[in-house]
């Protein structure tokens, strides 16, 4: 499927209520319902974040949340990475991550990017330049690993 994606990047206080609703709806559909994981998604971090949204035909189809250095990790971080179930398999997740990485380096130059990745996605994140930083640990009942993208290596991204 060939998609024409419209990308937005904005801070929490720049989000329209309808955008925030779409974000929370997609996060709930994927992280709570699809992954059958009961956890506290509303975690007092959204207000500090940049929100990267990808829209196809005015529908939110992918999303990520970027947190500043020192908020969760010493470096910046990318989390809540989602692609709508109907839009997977065509590289949209990779494009979303590339946009997210680029925004991190534009917003917080010279800081590494850290993620808490679901362990089964390690190879995907390796393909983007992330390196494993921890042994597996459980987060919300799902095995995760900490991974980092070094700002010196990724400066060209």
C-alpha cells in the first residue's frame, strides 16, 4: 500500500483536544487492548514531550513520544512508538523512528537517544543504529531492553 503520510511534531500544549484524543485512543488500542497489557499509560510525561504524529487521510496511523534529556534518562528518549495495526508491514514504523530520531537531534543536539524497547524488536532498532545497553527486564509484563543511539554516530541521520 502506498501511503501519503502527513507528519506533525508538537509540544503537549500545542495539541488540539481532538489530536490528544486520537493519540490516547491509538495508544490504548495497541498497548492495552492488542497487547493485552493493563498498565498506567497516562504517566505525567506527556506534558514534557514532543508528540510525533503520522496521518493518512486525516486518520492517526502512527505516533511516538519524545522526552527531553534528564527527564527519564540522561539522554533524550523515544517511547510509546506505535503503528496502527492496519498500517504495519510497509516500513511506516521505520519512517516514524527516523522522524523521531531526527526530531530528538534537532531539539536536543549532542545528546544520545535512549529507548526501552520490547525485546522482540531488538533487530528492528539495531537496524536504526541503536545498541543494546541492558539485560532483558520486565516492564508491564513484557520483556524489554534498554537501547541507545550514540549522538556521535547518528549525527548524520
